[in-house]
């Protein structure tokens, strides 16, 4: 595990490169009338940097703590097989965790900020509450790592794949996956998950593989981006959209304020 931690500089460079590349393609592919205002992009980037610094530090502390308990073991699996199995297990766990996020008020309080963006784009990827990353580490990332063991290069490639799908799925690129729509997540598929429309509530939870949604009855066929209005229905003002960033601190306000809804449709 220590090799994975030490190679974070390489990881950060890859993250930045993919992030900027997808952002550039997103900007160039959309007409001026559909461009995301630069101010909105910068605000999301700022929230993302805060998330990566604070949330990443908390997750790093969690990794160190788990290492101190000696729970990690070395994996001798083939790197390709390790990545494939790791990503499959992780997405299966993530699917159910994601469903809980939309149905349990505590987890929705953490997750809601990510959904309040009214025009989802690549900068929405890291628009998350500071608690999102450490919680996901314990619930989503730790179990497959403990089950399969630590494979430094395998973990890095699994992380690269995860980031690629994260940025692609949130990008404002109106592209479909064709015959692979039930197999791999794309922008149209994930845009439905961010939709305000009642028929899309609690649908398309998978991060990598839509066939998991198919198996559990939460799959909705991907739609062109122009047919999907994103955001949270009870968060129409700037204040409403950004207050969830500071949840649960907002619960310390007057009674009745800071209440979270139990799903993105409000």
C-alpha cells in the first residue's frame, strides 16, 4: 500500500491531464450559447480543490490508520485481472452505497451538494461535500482492497479508470455509447441520474457498469443531454445550491434550517 501512497505525484499529474483534456474537448464541442459560464466553472473548481485537499487528507489519514492495524496484504494476482475484478467489486458496492445516499438523510446530506449543479459538466465531478471522500474510502474502496489485497500498479490503474469514467460521465459531451450503453457509463447515461424529472428519480446509480442497474431495476435508457434538466428541485437559488457544501455545519443554524431532502427531486 505504501507504494501506492508514494506514487500520488504521478496520480495527480494524470488526474490533472485527463481533467484538462476532457474540459477542453467539452468547451470546444459546445456552441457559445451552451457554454458553462466561466464563473460557475471556477466556483466548481474551487470546491473541488477544497474537496481534494481536505477530503483527500482525511482519506489519507484513514489509509494510514488501516495500515497501522496490519489489515493490508500483498496481492499476487495478474495486474489486468486484479484491475478488472477490483473495478467490478467496487462498482457493485458503490451501486448500493449510492442508492443509500439517495434514500438515507444522513448520506444525502453529504451527497446533495454534488447534485445541486443545475448544468452538469466536467467541473461537477469534484463538486462534493468534504466528507464524501473519507466515507467512500471506508465503504467503497476499502472492502475490495482488503478482499483482493494490495497491488500497487493495479490500484493505480483502477484509480485512473475510475477518474476517466468520473470525468467522462459528468462531461457536457452529447455522445452515446451505442451498443455499449448497457455496458459502460457515458455522459447521457449519468445525466439521467442528475435529472430533476420525476421519472428519473433514483435511477442510473452505477459508476462504471450500467448492467448493474439493469440487474436491479434502476436502469433508464440514456437520453440526449438537451432532454434532461439537472439539479435539485428545492435548490433554485445560489444560496440553496451552495449551502450543502457545508453540511452538517448548516444543521447548527436555527431549527428547521439546513434540513435535507431524501432525494434529488426534493
